[in-house]
């Protein structure tokens, strides 16, 4: 009975923690979801604009549209700094480890969030840079700085491709890990404009793409940061809600066991008292 009571008290304490963490995640989710929804319009507009431009100009020799000679792949991995979020972090890491045609030595990781960095380091991947503070308060300026750094490495031939691994926020209970190729820029070939649709560039097409594509990359990274922040809090809210429910079930089960043990103890005492009285 003493062991059951001690374990029940311990689980009740854990339940209070998970319940508090669920409430905190709920408040953070509301703020992060609002930010993700505000950035979504710009994110979609920039994506559609670049896709429309590339589909109209057709094949164009540009440094951001052709693969680099270097076999190295830079992957921006967006995860959280803390755990207790179910499979949120591991699912993003699996996007990289699950690529069978990727060689570990050819992948260079730019980690946003400590959990992804820790998982991939254990798997033998090279983490070139880590930005754990960015995911706490995502800002467009941070996305732009990272974009400029990667574009410089791409233009210098240090990396041949750039990818983005993050969790897409669908709704409060649905989050989808995604691996998106940033460079070379890919567009929907099926969405080509009519043959008679002309597009004039001012300045020239190469100069225009030099200006547009860096903004395009920055917007994709910023949009992914906002969606990842919302997904993290949604995943943690779900995980803590499940943990609280599990704790409630365990407490009910332990209460039943405690009552049975108590009744058994009382019955045994009564039996001993009656047996003693009969012996007298």
C-alpha cells in the first residue's frame, strides 16, 4: 500500500507538470499560428511569382537555375531546442537520414534548433553551423542573413544544392515534415504560360532573377520558420495532452489497486481478530 501510494503521488506530480506545459504550449501556439498565417500570403505570392516567371521564360542559363559542380548538399534543418513534442524532431531528421541516394559525407547541415543538430551529429552528419536562438523568435532578418550566406557558398561552388527540411503546419493537430529544394530553383513545368504570352524584363532577365531569387529564398526560409514554430507548439500541446490523459488513467488504476490492497488488509485484520476471539 505504501509503494502504491508513493507511485500515485509521483504520477500526480508529473500530471501537474504536463498539464501546465500543455497550457503554455496552447498560448504559444495561438501566437505562432497567427504569425504563420500572416506570412503565408507573402510566402504564396512570392512562390507563384517566381514559378510564373520561370515558366514564361523557359530554359534560361542562370547561376541559380543550374546545379553546381560540387556534390555537396547544404540542408537547413529546422527543429526545436526542447523535446517533449512527440515525434516532431525525429520526423524532420528522418527526412535527411531516409535519403538513400545521399552520402553522409556530402551533406552539410545548417541546424536551426538543438534537437535536430544532436540527432544528425549522432548519425555522423557534419553540422557546419547552428542557430538555436533563431527558432525561439523567428525574424525575417535572420532568414535573410542565412539566405545570403548560402547563396554566397552556392555561387562560389562550395555547395551544389540547397535544401530545406521543416514541418509544414496544416492545422492544430496536423503537421507534415517536408523536404524542399531551394537551389537550383525548380518550378512546375506543367504550369507553363501560353506560347503567345510574352514577358519583358526591366532590367534584363538575368539581373531581374539576381534580385528576385534571393528574396524568394529568404521568404521560403522565413515561411518555414514560422510554420515550424507553430508546428512545434502544436505537437507539444498534443504530446502533453496525451501524457496528461495517460497519467489520469494510471492514477485511476493505482487508486483501484490501492483500495483493493486496503480492503484486503482490513479483511485480514478482521480475520485475525475473529480468530483470536474464538481462541479465547
